[in-house]
């Protein structure tokens, strides 16, 4: 895949600084965080690290051409490492209902993987709003939706249930593609005029035997 670079293995969490940032922005039970961006291919925004990263695209139906989120997009917030999703106009290139998220992983260590999708809702006056989590169609054979607890999807392969929460990849040149958001997120209706949704995404990996210590989990989430 173009733009993928081979790097040394990482045995510590790739987004520890971002996790700390998340802890500082709690608001009335709603969390909001930043995602790390980099250019894997010219002009394309991706989120993550050398072990794992995700790309967002907007696709109006499976047969339609995808619009991949890019640095040049007007709704991409370069200063905040976040992007705004259109909530009303279905023809807009960043319409939330057309959002898709794919995660790519490469590494030699047995690894745990999670993706945080954090939402910040504001009204026309810029005041934060309490909203339910956006309902997203996702691949539940590969992911566990734990967002009510910590805004995160956790990788877990049902087909390998015994240790499906560990990714095993023996070749640093191989890239595993994992689709996460696969279908139209629910748009809440009616929305007050001027409502704005800003989305942040964080892709995190950690060595499998350190997820409890690093991610502060008593046990890995289950279905």
C-alpha cells in the first residue's frame, strides 16, 4: 500500500499523550479528544501510529466513489486535529451518514487494538450539548462497541474466540485491513438549526500483556 513505512516495533502505547489529553476534557459525562494526524499518502488524513492507523472516507452507498478526508477539506480542523460532520445536507462530501472508517495494522508483536471515536456537539451559540452516542453500523465480528464506558471500539475476532482480542502478525511488511464503521451512522432528527458535530478519532495499540496496566482495564471488554 502506497505510503506505508516500515518502522521498529513499539511495545508501549502509541497514544499515551492523547489519552492524557482525553482525561483533561471531560464535560458533563461527555468526552472529547484529539486524533493524531499524518500523511500516509499525499493529501490524505490518517489517524494513529506506525503500528496502526485509520482512514475516514465518505461514501454515498457501496457503489459510489469514496471521498477520503484530506488536509485540504474545509471541514477538517488543522489546529484541533478534528473534523466536522455535516448533519443535514446529504449531498455534502462530509455528510455523517456516509462516513466509513477503516483501520490498518502492521506489526510483529501480539497486540491489542482499540479505536476511540469521540463526539462533541454544539448548538448554534457554540454551547456544548448533551447528545446520545451516534449509532454506527460496525463489523461486530471484529469489534466490540464499548463506547458507553470509554468511547472506544475494541478489536476482537469472533472467528478466533479463544484469543481473538490479540492481533498476531508475523511479518512487518504485511498490513491487516480492518473495517470498523461499515454503514450509515444514525442522524438524530429533528436537530436544532445550527447544531454542529465535531468528531475526533484515536487509534491505539498496546502489547497484549500490558493492556490492563496501560489502558487501566480490569479485563478486556467482551460482547
